[in-house]
C-alpha cells in the first residue's frame, strides 16, 4: 500500500502506511452483567445529542448562552450525536436508537433453537455469526467516523462472551486498526463496596486492559446510589484498602452461605476463610498497584447524567494515548507486514528466475528482460531489438495469456500421438503408463 501522510492529532504529520486518523473515537462499553452498560450508552447518547442541539442553537442564536446552561460546547467546534452500535443480541429494549443493531442481522432465539443452545451459547453464536459480516459494518463505521465524534458499541451482558471470544477480539482489533478506540469498563459501584468484589472487578478490568492493550477508562456507574470515593481512596492509598480488609468487610460471609452451620462453626469457618482471603487480596492489591497508576477513572450516574462531561474528557485523553502509544505499534506491525510481503515477493521472484535458469549462458537460457521471452508483433531486423513504443501483440498461443476455456482460440493438440509416432530423432514415442 502506498504510504500516506496523516496528522497525528498533535499537530505533527508523519508518513504512514495506515489510513489517516478520523474524527471519531470509538468507545467499546464493557462491564459485568447488570452494571448498567446499556443505560450508560443511552445516557451518553442523549447527553451528546443535547450538546449537539445546544451547539446548533448557539450557532443559530449567534453566541447566545445555552438554555440549560449545563453543557459546555466550547471544546468541540461542532459536536455531533454519537453513532450507536448494539452488539447484544439478547437485549429486550434499549434506551437509545441503535444505528447498527445485531438484532437486525441475527435472530438470537432462532439461533438457540436451530443450534440447540442455551442462552449464553446462543448469544455467543449470534455474535460469531454477526462477526462474519463485521467487515461490512466496519465500512459503514469508517464512513461515519468522518462525521461524528464518537461511535459507541454496547456489548453483551455476559462480559466473557465479548472479552474472551474470538469475535470480541476480531471486532476490537478491527475497530482499533481503523480509528482511535477506547475501552469504557463500567462498574456497578454499589456492588463493589466489599473489598473482595472490588478486587475481582479490578482484576477483570486489568485482564481486559492487558489483553486489548487499548486506552482504558474505568467508569464507576450508579454514583447516585453509591458515591465512588471509597474506590478512589482504595486505588490511591494501598493502606486504606488494607484497613478495609482488616476490618473484615471483604469476607463477611453472606447469611445464605452459612445455612445449616452452627454459630461457632460459622465463626471458625469465616475466620479461616478471612485469613486466606485477606492474604490473597493483600498480595493481589500489590500487583494491581501499577495497574491503577495507568488508569483514568470517572464516576457517573447513567440515571441522572452526572459525570458525562468528565467521561468525555477522559475519552479525549485516552484518544491522545491511542495516538501516542497504540498507533505507532500498529504502524510498526503494518511496516513489518509490508516488509514480509516484499521479502516473500522477492524470494518468489528469485526462485522463479532460478527455475528459468536466469544468469546462465545466453544460449538456452531465458530472461524476463530477454525480448525473446515476449513475442511481439513487429520486429526490427535484429530479433532481440524491440522498440519500447511498440505495443505487445499476442500473436500466438503459449504467449503467457490465459486462454478462456470456452473461447475459439486455436490450441496445440496435446493428445497422445500413438505408439508409432516418430519424434524425428529416431525415438519412438513410448506408450504411456
Ligand atoms: N441507580 C442507578 N441505576 C442504574 C444506573 N445505571 C443503570 N442502572 C440500573 O441498573 C440496571 C441494569 O442496567 P442495564 O443498563 O440494563 O445494565 P447492562 O449492564 O446493560 O445489563 P446487561 O446487558 O443485561 O447485563 C437497570 O435496572 C438500570 O436501571 C445508574 O446510574 N444509577
């Protein structure tokens, strides 16, 4: 592919094998079941729509302040409503109008029926089937990426269906190679107040970050129900997390898990588990410390819309990270691929030349530069001299052109000439087989 020159977004230009960076940033919304992914996507969509409408009103009213006064549009010249993609085939109703919807392409309940699958197998198979067409979706998204600021992808409820499946990787990689892409990991804040659930959520987020290697934004959702200060404190101060662990919140057994056990047994068992869990989590939190350093975190309420502007700011920074860190890696891989292709082409050509006895004596040897290789219509007196402006004329069979099987073109007779055929050099043609 010919190299293009693209702006990196930081004002610099560089020669690249990759397509230019488009206006849009794609946001892949991932999170545990019920964390509020769809509500978050919906809230983000309506927030952006309001911004777009406010910007339009502002430009229409020649700089009058926004009616609602809340949305700052100064940072984006012409904000546009995001382009929404739903990748959850099993979702019932959505709070937003998806522009591309997996449900339009694959009928999840029929997939379950046809392949005799359970709900999760059905979702996974539906996503796999959809992914086989993702090149077409990507073409649509690439077109839209010039017109919108964000392309939001809402993923299936069961997190592992997207994060650990081949289809999830294909969709993520395809997007990330086409445009700046950011992972928004949605956390159900009220359900992460116990150190154990907090830790498992963080470990999951960490595994996704290292798998995708994409810029990451941790979205603490539902802050209207539970502020996320405790989580920020645990992430910033290791000792605070240790204190929470020591207070015993982490392993407080749910009453249901102790059913049938006596009080003493419950206490003993709780104590043993707590000791093990605490020491495990202590070690894990040390591992996660570095992960926390590289994270952007925001608190949002998808119900009230609180924190959406903070989220967009975080996405802006994440886009810069993509341009600075991820894209050079893509560029390196593209160059590597191109070099490999060139090398293999050169090797094949060399092999071909060798097969054609290139470099041997002129007599009997053939060369691609040898005019005798290509038969031309008109010749100078010297057979080997061909003037460059003479057109090549295919004047005989075996001239390197593929002959249409159904054409009337005359072909040599390759049939067996019979046992008595004399080749003229005294040998008689042998009988085959
Ligand atoms: N209080 C509160 N509730 C929320 C918020 N966001 C989502 N919810 C509720 O959380 C529940 C789950 O929300 P969904 O958006 O369906 O979550 P999801 O992650 O898309 O769910 P699945 O895809 O089915 O796993 C719903 O009852 C929402 O109303 C929020 O910011 N605050």
